[in-house]
């Protein structure tokens, strides 16, 4: 049975997906991102609607004439009219269509960056619980060793039953802790799957270290706000045209005694500022987007400074704890040997074990905090953008 379990674990390790592979699959299959990407296609059609020309009008009319001095006769009239865009309006419409397209792409970039950011953070929670469970199993091995030595010493009559029971309780408590951590690990695993949008269960390798990317782009939120600003400015420019269209008319009329040709134009008269409110709304939206962008930019600069300081402090703590760990591992080995020959008591040995496990747990949590720090910095710097 143990051999089968070992083979199963080895098989799981061999076929586990690395985080990058898992992330790429999640990005490719996410219904949320696919839905967000459809907005780009919608924006393309909206741009065509905005810039398209109106269809011409053709009017045909038949006439029946009954003059007093001649016989009755038929006549007809045909009229053709074509709306024509005024100078500058076409360019303004194209500019607005391009700005709206860029905004929809920026919205998708923001959605994708937020998806990767959130999924990466959720992965660190899964990795943390997995590492803590591995550490708990290591602690269980130590507790089992101490318990075995305690039983031997109790049977030899060198310690009391109470001391032996204390070692047994410590062993059982560690077993219970492993069960609790296994539950937390499983819960974080399903939360990770839920966030990824991947429906089937996959084995995900928890061993991955996030690093700070050197190449950076634009923060997705800033990119979004900048394109909102450009869209609002383009809208204000378009609405500055009180008149967008005029119509050119061509007409031919056939009467019994004459042919009539007409050519004319219909020009709207801008007596009233019918787009003044729309223009003011667009200008206010542009001002609002600019203020939000400046505010977001200030916050990002401060947050990056904080994260940089935090990462430096965490690395210093990591180095200190690694030095402490070396000493604690040596000390625990000495105490184990001493406990075997009854030169060290149980409390001293358990204290050394507890301090070793505590230091290792601190190092695990520091590693996870460094990962989360790198994830956040990469997101703020726009590393996750296309």
C-alpha cells in the first residue's frame, strides 16, 4: 500500500502543471476575458456606425395635367438628394471612433491584467497552505521521533509516564494540525480553480517563485483613464460642430410643354446651440478623467515606493532568519542526541523543536510576502499588459 501511495505521489509530481502553464491556459480559456474581448469587436462596429454616410434619397412622382386649351397629358418628376458631411466633421468622427476603439482595448487590457493579478495572488494563498502542510509533516516527523525516544526512556524507567504522555500529546496535536492544514489547502485549491475559470480539476505545482520584472509598460488603470480622456476630448471636438450635414438636391421635371432642371442644397441654420450641453458634458468628462488619472498616478508612485521598501525589509529579515535557522538546526540535533542519553529534558528538546518550526514558518511567510510584493509591483508597473 505504501509503495502504491509513493508511486501515486511521484506520478502527481511528474504531471503537475507549473504556474505559468496553468496561467496561460486560464487566460486562453477564461469566459470572463472572452466576454471582455467582445467589447473590442463591438467597438469596431460602433465606430463604423459613427463614421458611415447616410443613404441618398430618390423621389419619383407622376403627374396628370388637364390644361384648358389642349388635350390632357401625363408628366413626371424625379428628385435625387444626397446628405454630405461638412468640412472637418468626418475627421472629428474618425478621431472619436479611433479613441473609442483604443478605450475598448484599454478596458480589455485592464480586465486581463486584473485577472492575472488576482489569479497570481490566489495562487500564493494555495502555495502558502501547501508549504505550511509540508512543514507540518516535517514537524510530525520530529514529534514522532521525540515520542519514540520518550517511550523508550519511559520503558527504561528514566522518565515518568507524565513526560511520555506530554510527548504523545504533542505528536497528536501535530497530526490534528496537518488535517486542518490539508483542509485549508484544499479550500484554497478550489478557490484557485474557481478564479481561473478552468472547470476540470488539474494538479498544480505549488513550487513557483515570482520575480520583479525589469521591463514595464503603463499601469492598466492609467491606460484606461488616459483613453477615457482622449475619448471625451474627441467627443467634445465633434460636438463643437453645430451643423454636421447638408443635403445636395438634383431634380428633373417633365411637363407637357416644358422640361425643368433643378439643382440646390439644404443647409441647416444653426440659430440655436443644439449641441452646447453635449459639448460641455464631454469637456467635464475629460476634466474628470484627467483628475482621476493624476490622482491614480500619485497613488501608484507612493505604493511602488512602499512596496520597494517593504521588499528590502523582507529580504533582510529572510537573511537573518536563515542564519538563525542554521543555529537552530544544529541545536536541535544536539538536543536530540542529549535526550537519547538523558542529559537533556523533554521541555528543552520540545522548545528547540518549536523554535525551529517557528523560524521555518516565518521564512515560508516571508517568501510568500515577497511573491505578493513582486506580483503587485509588476501589476502597478503594467508588466501584465499586452
